[in-house]
């Protein structure tokens, strides 16, 4: 592999392992630096011992560059390939093979690390037939959420990429913020244009139980909402690529009446997301069982913010296998046409 390919592979593998963003950023920045060098300069600098004089190139990134330039697989990559594998049981593998897409992914249009095209091509390489791009809505300013004008720009980019990447499909979506009163953080007319809408609460997660229940019920009852994202909002202590059965909470679950929320999901045809991020693993097992008792649809989604994180569906597939979820209840085992048609035809009350 070339030095640029090697640096990008390190970034991918570090993202896959949920490594610290600062460490990943060093390799991402180094890749950007060498990508701009004129032909031959990188080789000249390595030969002359001046590689580390380049801004943004340090000992770790320099070692990867030097080893790749020598025709070796950099040791950093060898180590990461061995230590960042996302585990998947045999039963989980059956679910993973059945999945045809991922309904929750972010790009640098909001707080993701890369482009729509890069995320889509990675999903394609992983065997998917489609990827739903669900960048944040404007209320989430810390994530550079999309206002109406920027969302329209993204829709144009997605349409352009779909012409180039067919038959793979990029579906236009959003992770729309559920506001405190249960309303949605985007123009209804724009939400109606989207293929798939994930709705999630990101603020005021410690609301009083009755108020939070009302908030979530109103959101999932909206004809614009297709999937309820990470329903409890919990965060776990970082576990890297190892999902654990008894995790320590870094942020507690929101308090709400799950019977009412999942009854509303069932009534209005809104899927409950199994969020595969290793620091979320949401919903917890008892709540997932309750959602299944209500015969809710399920979506197994990575909530990926970088290409390597698209492999995290394995966590959700193992969870689905443990709960023996009927395959046809999982919306992203469906064809792209069936998914889009379902999302466009929810019950309205």
C-alpha cells in the first residue's frame, strides 16, 4: 500500500476501535499533509531524513509512512488489524448477512469525520445495498446541525452521487432532534421530502418521567418519523470494540414509561433502533424485550460518525440474535424499495 493508503487505513482501524479523537486526528492530518505534496517530495524527504520536518508529521505517523514507502505493511496496521476486530457470534452472523443497509450514519455535513461519498463507498464495500445519511438537525449546534438551506444542499449532493454509484443507493435522511415539547427540529415540508427520518432526544435527558414520556410519544406519532433513535440516551464507559453484558453507566438512562412509548411506536409503525455504538448499546435488554412484546419494528443501526464505525452493526446483530428477533421485523433487512415505501406510508392516527 502507498503511504497515503496506509495512513487512511490506520484512521479507519482506529475509528473502528473508538480510539481517542485526538490520536485519530493526528493520522488524518498527516494523510492530508502528504496528499498535498508534489510528486517525489515524500520519497526525497524519507531518503534525506527530513520527513519529520513537515508540519503535522510526527514519529508515529512518520513510521507508518516510512514503512509503507519501503514496501512493508506498517507495524501499526498489523497491530490494529489484530486488536480492533469487531466480534460477531455465529448466530449474529446470520443477522449480519441478512442486513441490506444501515439507517443511521453521519458525515462532515454535521459532526461526522468524512464525506457522504466516503461513507457510502465504505458501506458498499461492507456488502450493503444502501446507506441512509442522517446528519443532525440545526438545534444541535455543537454537532453543526443542518438548517433547511444546508439540508437542501446535501440533498443535491446525494442525488448527484446516486447517479454515479447506482445500483447502490444513498438515502436522504436526518437525525432530527426531538424538542422538549415533542416537536421536531426541522421544517415539516423538508422532513416529508426525506427517505428515512430518525428522531432522537439529545438535550434535557433528565426530564421528569411524565414529561419525557409525552415528549417521546408525540415524536414517534409524527407521520414524518420512521425510527426512534437511541431511546434511553444512556452512555456507557468506553468499551472500545468489546460490548459488555453488564456495562458501567457514564450517563444514566432517561426516565419514561416504556409501555406507552413502545405502544405508540407499534401504533404508528415507528421502528425502535438498536443503536450499535459500543458506548450506547441502546436500548438495554429489558426495554428491547418490551419493544418486541409490543411487536415494534426494529432497525439495527451503527450511528457511525466515521467509516470504520460502520462495522459496528455486529454488536446489534449479536443483540438481535440473543433476543431471537424475527428477521422480517428488522426494517434494514428489507430491500431499499420496501424500506422507502414503508417510511412513506406510516399510519397517521
